[in-house]
C-alpha cells in the first residue's frame, strides 16, 4: 500500500502518458503507394534549404516499420501516441480522389495501437500541405478552409470511434512565422503581407474542420499551439512594450482567435498596413467549441526592445542558463507560468501537454547497446515537476506527450538534432531506447510517483 507521500506524488487518475511524432519527420516513403508530394517534399529537395541536404525520403522508415515502433511503445508502457497524418498521402491532389492505400496505412496503424492498449491522438495537419494545393495558393487561398474540412471528413468517417481524440492544426504560429514571414520553413515565403492572410486562413480551416467533425464525429477535437512565456530583460517601459508585442504575437494570436473570437490588438501595430480587417462571419467560423487544447512547450524568451523585424524585440541569452542543442534555454518554471496564464485568460479548459522535450548531443551509433542522456532525463524530471505544480495550482492537465518518440528529421535542421527518447541509427534504422526512455517508462508505470526518486546517474 503506497504511503501518503507516494500517493500525493501521483498524477491524477487516468492521466494520459505518451509520446509524439509527425508524419513527414518519421515516415519516409513520401510518394509511396499513390501519395502526392507535399510542400516539405519540395522544400527538402530544393538545394540549400535543409542542413546537409537532408530529406524526408527515408527518415525513420516508419512507413514500413510501424509495427516495430508500436511494439516499442508497448515495451515502454506508453498509454498514448500522438501522430499526424499526411494530407497528400490520403488526398494526393489535396481534394477529391481519396488514395485508399494511404488511408489504409493509418487505419492499420490505429488498429495496431489499440490492440496494444495505446490510445491514438490524431493530428490532421503537422505542416505538410499537399504541393497540389500550394500550387493553388495554399494557405493564402480562402478556399483552403473547405479543402481542409473535406480532408478531415475523410478521416473522421474512416477512423472516428477508433480515434477518440483529434487535433486540427499543430502550431499554426510556426507555419506562418517560419513558412510565410521568415522563409526558414516550407513553403519558404518571406512577406509580412502574406503572413496575416496565412494565419487567418489557418484559423478558418481549423474552424471548418471542427464544424465538419461535429457533423459526423462523436468524440473530442481540439487545437495544438506552441507558446512560450516572455519576460522583460529590464524594468524599462520599452522592454515591457516589447514583451507585450512578443506575447501577443506568439501566445495570444491563435488562442484568442479560437477561444475568444478575436485577435489581440497588438497585431495591428506589429503588421501595420499589412494587417487586414476581417469580417465578423470569419470569427464566427473560427470560434468553435473545443473539447481540449494542446500546449507545446520548449523554452522561454527574455525579451528586450530592439530594431528587429517584425516585433522590434530581441531575445537576450541568459549567461547562467542551460541551453539545448537548438539554442533553447531550459526553463521549467515557464511551463507553470504559461499554464496558469492560459487558465486565467481562457478558463480551465482540459489541456494536454502535446509536445515537450529537448535536443541534446547523442552519438550517431549506440555504444554497447546503450545511449546515456542524463541532460534529457534531468529535463524530463524538471518539466514533469512543473506540470505537477500547475495541476496543484488548479490547471486541468489531462496528459503529457514527450517529444519525441524517435530521433527524426528536425525540419530544416535535417538529422543534425536529436529529440528522441529512442535513438535511431539512420544508417541501419536500428532503434535503441535511451536512458531517458527507461526513465520515462518508470514514470509512466508509476503514474508519476517515481518522479521524486533520485535520478539514475
């Protein structure tokens, strides 16, 4: 019988412990069995866009190794798996003809998850827009709201019931900031005039997909955003104003639209004449009832005023901070602050931490069948402790998905950064659970009660 300290350390009953991935990052075989190209297929094959010229053509070969990967999840004791579907694998032209082979792939994956006691969380869009739709304007075309709803409806009709938790969009901020403002991500545009249009059409598509789900689906649907707290670098009024702009741009923009039916006023100041006036009926479409929200959290920003595009703000590196391989500061308290902020601003909506993790150096090949990653273990312990603090503060946190199950293609960084709790030897495709995977497995098995035990190194 557990003592009172152990019992209090446990997470709420039914807390959903899992891991997350994305289709283009792990599947490989992007054109197999009748699939169409996505914007990431094109982007990766454009010289100079991806570190080392890497592509997603093979990735983790999950398209062929999915049974092995599900067996690995079962061995680790995971209760849930968050994954995305490739739009162009299912609808090669983006609309119209359904590629049954692509749909069948995901149907088999879902069945295998369920047979192994793992709940599927399905994300409709994790950045891989069909190239055929990009040729028609992509997220700059207002028709994309209905294209997306059509795509969602194909999946709802095929999988709802077996899939009971659905996500419309993953990180729309990254789609627009990286893909339409700064050009670092597909489709590689750089335009402050296009960015608000892409943002708005993403949110209209989200609303249309939720509407389509309500017409046929019987379970839960939500939205996943990436947010990070912004703290002022000094007490100056200029830094405070910079923080307000940065916070509105990253943290409020998409949640305000989805949950409050409006955008924060700071966006008009940020984009100036590039910020359009949107009709009220658009917000009526965007603001749909959601069953949950997903929060992706990685880091914070200490912000100062600066002459920089488009926010007139800059991030100040902290001299005593610990930083990951992607240059992100490890700051667990920021997750507590964000979750409490979201509860206070939007109400206590059921929330899942849908991504959280870190890239630290791991060798390309496992030595003696083991990958020691103490920094990742420390990261997990501290961030899971932060989630427990947020729950104690009254936040309705229902689950946690570590990013990522597997080392994978980290978008424009290629294979140069490893986020996985499972190591992938890209030459042989051998999977090796890292020490962090075994640590996380113990936490899952104890429902968090082992979190307070000494770290295993």
